[in-house]
C-alpha cells in the first residue's frame, strides 16, 4: 500500500490535487464578494471546503456534486457512533442509515461509470488495489465513503474553529493580515479587477503565524486518541507498569492541555507559543506532546494536503472578508467530540455570521495561485 501514500506526499500527484483545490477555494471566496452574506459557518465550510477537497481527489465526476450524496455523507458522519453500536439502524438511526446508503450508492455509481479514471492518482490506485482483490463497485464505494471521513471529518471543523479564534481576537486578525499582505501580489484580472494573488508555497514558507494559528487550533480542539501496543514490560516515572501485550491509549487533549508541556498559559489561545526558539526546552517538550496528525506508523498520510488546504482557505477568508456574529458577540459555541472517528471537536451550537467584503478592500478580489508547486 506504499504506492497509495506516495500519492499524498509532496510531489506531482499532490500538486495535481492542490491545484484543483486552490481553483475551487478561489470560487468559494468569490461568491462572497460585493455583498453581505449570512452564513452558518460550519455548514458553509462543510459545503465549500468539502467540494474543493473532493473535487481535487475524485475529479470532474465527483459524487459530492450530487447534493443527495453530499448530504448523505454528512448525515452518516454525524451519526457514525450510533451506527456502529445499533443492531437495527433503520429504526434507531434512520437519518444516518439513509445517508450512508445514499453516499454508498453515489460512489458505487462513480466507480461503475469509471469516474475514477478522471480522478487523482490517489483514487486510481485505491481502486486498483480493491479491484485486484475482486471487490464489487458497491464495496469499493463503501470503502471510499469511509476514506472521506479522513478527508473531511477533521479538516472542516478545524477551519471552523480557526475562523472563530481569529475573528474574536482583533489583534491576531490584524497581525495575520499584515503577515499575509507581505506575500500577496497585486495585479489586475483580464477584466481589469484589482486582484491579490497568494501562493500556497509562500504561505507554508513565510506565513509562520498563520501556520501557528492552525497548530494552536489543533491544540485546543483535537479530541483524537493514539493507540500503542506495548512490546515489552516498561515502568513509567517509576510508578506505572505497562505490561507487554497490552494496548495503551493516548488521548490527544490530555497531552495538549497539560501545563507541564505548555506552561501556565496552557488554557490561552496563543499561536505565538509555536514560534518560540525551537531549541528551547519548552519548545522541545511541546513538540513531543503535539500530535494533531498522530505519529509513528499511524501518522496521517494526508497531512500535507490537509495543511495546504487549511492554510489557503484561512488566508483567503481573513484577507477578503470582515465578519460579525449575528448574535452580536463571539460567544463560545460549545464543543464536543461528535463521533468515535473524529479527531477534532464539532461546535455544539450553530455559529451564524454576517460576512462582508473587508473594509478598504471592498472592490478587490483574493485568490490562491493554482499553479503553485508543492
């Protein structure tokens, strides 16, 4: 299966995905231009971010373009824990059961119609491995719906929380805009529209505060668990005996909220903690305790694509838009780890925003460079 991981490593295969993603994110931001739009922030990112991600992977015949498949997946995702434990899902969890079936059907048809042949190298190789093992189109579709959990279930709520944390802090918002403005290039479109272009590669190499903001969002809102198999008896801190053959579970939020690693400011949202001297004792301790993408053999293969898309989406949103909560204040919407498959909290209540063009940039457009190299 190493050839699957290769398609998600930096290189031409990943570049093809991120190019399409950048193109679609540009279109999403363009929809907000020139007017005030009221959005449910989580639902907006589920749709716009979700389509850009899946278009990049599944190509022009992406099943997510069918609203029934898209809605079906999110119903499945919202109810996956109940679906795992209930014997009669059609009675006890009907919305999740129907949604799962709709998503399965859409992806089964995608493979039956050879839609994957126009998709990314990732989906082509995944299909090849499954077909070689004589799986049916329906079974391959079922596997692919599970794959989307890894693609969307954690990135969408992460970008939701990043927007929440940034906009509630006027100083952080201003600092991020100043950082990104240094790498944005102003030109004019073919229609003469003032347009600012940002390259993803520049975001990764020169927008350290932006990347740190994503990291700090992960630190506050990850709820995943890493598992380790104990290969020999070991005693931790002279107190805790871990017996060979047992399984050890490591809750990320326990590591990410421990003041021994993060200091007295552990409860504060402070992205600058990730900009500390990397040789300092504090930074070294924090690196060992920071596990948003897991680690070891279970390190997330899609982390490069995930970070690329989140950096690009957050940069476009904050550079193009001002927004205010409909409620009048940035109240914490509550958080919960919504399913057994989730590694990032969902908000417990909706966050509605009035989004409008950024002050003093009302006529300007913002875009990612879709030809940027990975």
